[in-house]
C-alpha cells in the first residue's frame, strides 16, 4: 500500500484534555473506524499516552506518541503537534506543565466576562466537564453553555462567545514557537503545524509562521484535517512542498456528535507529499 493511502489519524483528544472519551475508548473507536496508525494529541498534556499506547497495540493499531502545544504567534494562538517523541522525556513534561499553568486564571476571567452578559457561574459550570482542572479550556465552557440552553451546539457557542470580539474572550500567552518546537525535537519527535487553515493570520503572518517554524527545526504541517476544506488541502500541500515539510493527517476529533470529522474519516493525503509517518517510520510503535 502506498504510504499516502494509510489510514493514519494523528490528531485527536481524550478526556485528559478537552475530549470526552478516555484514551482506551478512543483507541477502540479509532480501530472500529478503520484507523491503521493512531496518535492521541491532548492539549499541553501527555498523561494519557501510556494508556493510549497500550490500547492501540491491543487493538492491533500502529501508534505514535503525540501532544498538541499551545503557542502564541503574532497575537494569535497557534497549535503545534508533536509526534514520535519519548513520552518519558523530563524537559518536555516540564515545558507542558508550565504551559498549563496559566489556564486556571484565564478561565476564572472568562467566567467573569460571561457573567456580564447574563451567563452566571460559567467557570463553576465548565469545571463539571473537566477531567483535568489544569486543562480547563473554552471547549469546557462551550459544553456548559450548550447544556444550560443558551446555545444549541458548541459551534453556535463559538460564533457568539469566547472568540475575539465576543463576550467571554480572554487572550492568553502560551509558549513561544521556538520553545514548543525545541521541546518536541529534543525529545526525539517531529514538530507539526496543526490545522493552519484555522488561524486568522494575514498572508504575510502565515508565511512568517512557516518560515520561523522551519528555522526552529519544525518538520511537518497538517494538510488534511477536520477543519480544512478541499481548497485548504491544496493550499497547504503546496506550502508543504515550498517549505520542504512532511504532511500529516488528523481528524482533530474531540467527542461524538461534536467534532467536524470522526476518527478515520478524512480524505487521503495528496500523493505528491511525503507523509510524516513515512519520514519518521522508525518511531512508529507496531503491535
């Protein structure tokens, strides 16, 4: 089978960060939907990786370690996925812990801002959806707002609240781009720009992101992902070639009925690219 036709899903989230399913349940779902190579990429967290690896291998799937690190770039939160690193690397774990540290203060401020528009006790409500309080995020607030009846879906929440210019939005500063890439690469992994089509960057800022990412040692970009359309597939395939980056593929699945794409459901990578799993094949753990 050509490497680009492997059903690899290298971006999803468990209840260790802002997903709703446990790592072992995600592995079972991935295998049932035809995934052959799987990575769990919780936000700023690697606590679910041992369970994810064991479950993937038990279900006969190949596995890569993963995480998704929040980064501040040009006033925007950008996400960098790490793949194939040593899950016991102390420096990576310490960097992720520092990144998680600012979430609680930000969440309390978000709750206060939502109260000003009549959504009371949103911080306390969001906590009910959090498996790890250190990782409270906008997604947890969105689930509380839906269950409170204010909005019909989490997608509606993000149209009306929690994004720049809307009630409940609170900016934050994450790790630097160079920090995130360094933590991943020094732990033996490959750094990948996650879903670049989602960021509200100008063309100049986007080009600067890719240029600086490569200068820091970044090696890949998500070309096919749940939030990209066909035009994005083509655009970021071209950018992968221009910047000599490996291509990745991942659903960004968070929860049944909530995510734009389910595990294993994405189109294939364009065939003219080098899949990241082919480039770092020696780091794939096989059953």
